[in-house]
C-alpha cells in the first residue's frame, strides 16, 4: 500500500483562515495569514499590522500511516499587547483544529515574545497527520 502525506503549510493556512473569519475581537480583523511575509507590488518584503506566519519545520514518519509534523507559528501585532492577544487566541483555536488528515494537534512551545522591529510571539505545535492511499 502506497501512502502520501498532505502538504501541511497550505492545509494549516486554509484552516487558520477559516477559524479566524468573523471573529469579534478587533485584533483578529484584517489578518495576513500565510507561510511568508507579504510583498509590495515590486516584490519587496513588507509587513501588515497583524499577521500569522505558519512554517512547516519538518518532522518524522511515525509508522506506515502516520507522520509527526512540527509547525512554527509567528503571531505579529501592532503592539506587544495586540500580538499577545492574537497569540493566545491563535493558540486556543489551533489546539482545536483537528479534522481531515490532522488527527491531533498540540501546542508544545507556548507563545513567547520575540524582540523584533514589530511585536511578535512565537509558538510551536506538533501534529499527527494520517496519510492517504495513492
């Protein structure tokens, strides 16, 4: 039996966008959710006031049908308080994002503040992902 595993970044980006749509919190409005920083029309990196950047940090195959995916997530805000609020909400929502090939997700590194030109919190998650038949 040949199994393939899904690309995690696009799947998590789509799921994250879905859970943030229509949230009543002001810091959840107008979010940039992607695997990379936004770019200007000229292709130069830029920033939005509020962003969630999701990065697949690899992992390992656990057995024939499951793999362990490690995900790094950056929560950016226009203030430290806003970034913290976004990180705490994001952590809670992401801990519940089980479905489809994602069989389990857990936060393994709580959101921690990272000093940067814009306030940012960083967290990591581990997922158990089930493969599908080719």
